[in-house]
């Protein structure tokens, strides 16, 4: 059975580039006009689809990655959240046998609901490129509706 893909109306989006400009100005006091948009596409995840764990480290020298969600309604039971696996602690310690060292780390999971009011910004500049190196995934979409996000990357002109 084939599903029809219906994109959200532009009136529901407002102006995505304007949203990107406002977010970068607010968070980093930067003018997005000083950046070239490298990539701009819509991610569509139909019911039961997901994105596996990955990092956004790339060779394109991007400075910002911005996600704007188009979903006007989303409930927890729909799943489909963006999940970051953020390292919190790494400990080298000794177990019961002082001659056998072992290491362990703990990760904190941070979920972002894919709803229109949430905008995600990853800053890849300078030391903040940690945003690109953190493993993340999109959990399985259990909503009968598609999950939409506008994915944009920018690099300094």
C-alpha cells in the first residue's frame, strides 16, 4: 500500500529562514546573512521509520545545523523523538582485584519532542563542535502521520 506524502502548508511554517536567522541572533548574537546555506532539505519519516544512532561530524566545515519541526501536534505515545546520548562521566577505577583496572561511562539521554515549537541548533564552531560529535538518533515514529523536519546547514562566507 502506497502512502501519499502531503507536505505542511507554507502558512504553517511561517518563514523558516527567518526563524533560523532569529535563533542564531538570539543564541549567538550572529547575523545569519554572514553565512552561506550549504544544505536545506525536508526530512520525512513515515510511520514506523526511524534514524539510527549517528554523529553529524562531516567534512563540509559547517558552522551551524538547524532543525525546525513542522509537526503542529505530537504526543508522547507517537514516539519519534530526537534523542541525544550525552556522556556525563567517565571513571577509571579498580574493582575488587586492585591488579585489574576497568573503565565505565555513564550517558544521559536527552529527548526532544518533534513539535513546531522546538527548534534544534547544533553549533559546530570552535570548541562547540561537540554538538556534532554527540551520538543521536530519531526514535521510531509511531504516529500514523509523517514526521517532518526542515534540516539546514550553514557555513561562514
